[in-house]
C-alpha cells in the first residue's frame, strides 16, 4: 500500500472514530481534550461536531492553520508530559472525551509516549468517558470498544474508561501549587500571527525548551 493510501485510510479511520465517539458521549457533560493540535485538522472536526463543548488543546508547539488555532485560554503549549499535570487541579475528572494524536514518525517512541500520556490524562477524565487515539494502550480500567463500521481493527482505537479511585490519579506528583505556565517565546507568537501584547503570560506556552523550538 502506498504511503498516500495508508494516510487516507488513517484519516478516514480517525474521522469515523471521532464521529462515533461524539455519539457515545452525547449525553455526558464535560469538555473535550485534544492531544496533538498539529495543523488543526482533528481539532477543527471536533469543534464542528460538538460546537457547544469546551476543547482543551495540547501540543508541544503551535503550527496549526491560522483558522484552527484554539482560543488562547484553551491552548496549552508545552510537552504534554508536563502540561497535562498542570490541568489536574483545574478540570479534575471533568472531560467526557479525549483524542490522543500525539507523536512523531517513530512508531516505538509514539507507543512509549502514548502510554505515558494516557496515564496522565486519566485524572482529567470522567468515569465512563471515552478516549480515542493511536497507538493502542493496555492499562487497567481502559476497555477497548468496538470500532465503527469500515475501520479495520488496529488502525485506530477507542476506549471506555472505568477508573477506580486508586487508578484515577497517579500516586506521586500532586498538582503543582504554582501555575507553571510561562511567557511564550517570540517566534511562537509570530507563528500564531499575534503580537507579543496579545498573549497574556499566563495562558499559553508552558515549559517550552527555547533552544529547540525558538
Ligand atoms: C500527528 S500530529 C497531530 C495532528 C493533528 N491531530 C491534526 O489532525 O492536525 C502530532 C502532534 O503531536 C505533537 N507532539 C509530539 N510530542 C509531543 C509531546 N511530548 N507533547 C505535546 N505534543 C507533542 C507534535 O508537535 C504534533 O503537532
């Protein structure tokens, strides 16, 4: 299969799973989490599907299409392994759905990162909430759900979370007392088409490593 065919199948699976997940949570209150803004395709789809929901969006950097940049209070930039923890005290056990599409081209690294991130989103998720994503994950309380028609097994994944109190919050690392968001760096602001004064220091870029990203 060509890379083009493979890409088309992946995004079709992604769309079908997100549409299906929206149905699954239609009677459940709570915001959405989008892990991996990228160029904003799936974020745009989620906000079109569920315009009434708040969507908290996470990415290491801002590289989305100008039309797909979330409102600043919902955009949390920085390494997800750090920024997700900062939300535990803000929206504990609130989210109805998380879409996890974080990663690079390295399959093994993606698997490792996803396992780490999925543990960190658990404290943000409601009981019986839904997580859609790639790659697969094998964690206690995460029950794989059937995929919508037309999506081949293993191409994308949907889980229902059944989180006991002891599983819902990782043992160590309570939420930090001080909000760790830092000021955005200049090139990030420029890429977002904003001026420095448009971006309050407490909203966006968290824990960015300036030498690698700016
Ligand atoms: C496949 S892209 C997301 C595509 C996006 N869902 C879309 O439809 O346009 C993966 C994203 O994960 C982000 N990412 C990778 N590692 C990350 C990390 N440790 N923390 C936060 N974001 C990360 C990358 O910056 C990239 O934008």
